C-alpha cells in the first residue's frame, strides 16, 4: 500500500478539482480487469486519489477468481485465492487488491482489508497501517448499524457485528493504546468514508445474509437437492413406462435479503447522523477514557 487511505484523500477525490479517472498503464482501468466488479465514479475517483496510478494490479486470472468470489460471497474461495496470490505476488499486492475493492464499496473486501492492514503493519513495524486498520474497523462497525436497517432478517446484523468484533480483537486491543487525536482521526475517516460509498453499498447484501434466514436457506437447499433427485428418478421411470414425463422439477424462489428502499432509506439516514456519536462512545469504551 503506497499511501494510507485518509479522510482528506477521500474528500479530495470528490472535489470539483479532482483529476479524472486514471487510464494510463498500471492505473485505474487495469485495476479492475475482471468482468465481475466495476467501480462507480465515486469509487474510481477514490482509487485514483489514493494510488495516483502507482499500482501494479494482480494478473487478470487472479482478479477473475478473487472478484468472482467477492461478488458471490464465496469467502472460502476468496481467502484461499488471496493466500495463493500473496505467495506468488506478495502480501502488498493482495493488500492493494483489497484496498481497491474496499474503496469501491465491497464490504467483503473491507473486512479483509482492515485485518491485512493490521497484520502487515505489525509485521513491518508500520504503525500508520495499524492505525488505518482501526478506521476500517470503525467503518465496518458503523456500516453494520446503518445497513442493518435494510435487512429482511433482523438477526443478521447482530450476527455480522459479533463476527466483526471477534475477528478484529487484535485491532481493538491496539485501538485501546491510541491517543485521542489518533482515535478522532479513525472516527473521522470511518464517518466520512461510510457516507461517500453508501450508494455503492445499496444492493450489497453482506450485512443481511448471516442470520437465521440464511441457515433456513441452507436447510431448504439441501431439501431441494433431495427433492430434485427424487423427481429425476420419477421422471426416468415415467419416461420408461409411458414414454413421457409428467413430474415437474421442484422450484423455489431465492430469498429476498434486502427490503425495498422506501422501507429502510430514512432509517439508515437517521442512523448515519448518529454514527459519530456512536463511534465516540465505542472509542471511549476501547480506551477507557
């Protein structure tokens, strides 16, 4: 990572004087070489402001695997691909991949990005990276409180929050050592960045697919597989005995994870207004101040 993503960089990216999207070699366009992910104009400007074209993207074949897994929420495949890419191209190249997808508003990448910042910062004695990981943790914390309003399954945001808090235990412990100035910077970053990329997260179901409804879906999928196998056997029997198929294959509509916008946008906006106070309270709990 060439530069820690700061609040000022994020705001400068949206300035009327901000430079257009980078298209030179090694820059913006090739950062997203797969067909699975394309940043919004906001995301592209954020990426350009941070990297200024000074980035060597992962090969397209790597991006295809990683971006597909990210888009489909296949975390096991994504994490295995990240580990493989780090072995071949280095941890910083994978960190840059996570950073660009984080800036494009993909929560699955954000959750890995913050942990990568901390682990690489600790391994390389880069306190600036470790401090940045606190900002990402605060961002994820705030997103769960805000985006949770759009979930059709109210149990999911709580499950996501618990997973995030547990996964970021080392980051939380480090945050407890920060000065108030550094803590305020992390809160400022999380608050500003959340608002900037909120439109890009509108259709992202990540906060909404980890609750009881998801467990019920997994059970239903297994039931559907068994029902489909039985129906196929019956169809073969019908074809052999009558020369025609009468049994229909079972179908099931996929669950809807996100409410219609009119049912959650105002509640999310109200929560966004409370985010700075919530993060100040969280920071106080972490530091004991």
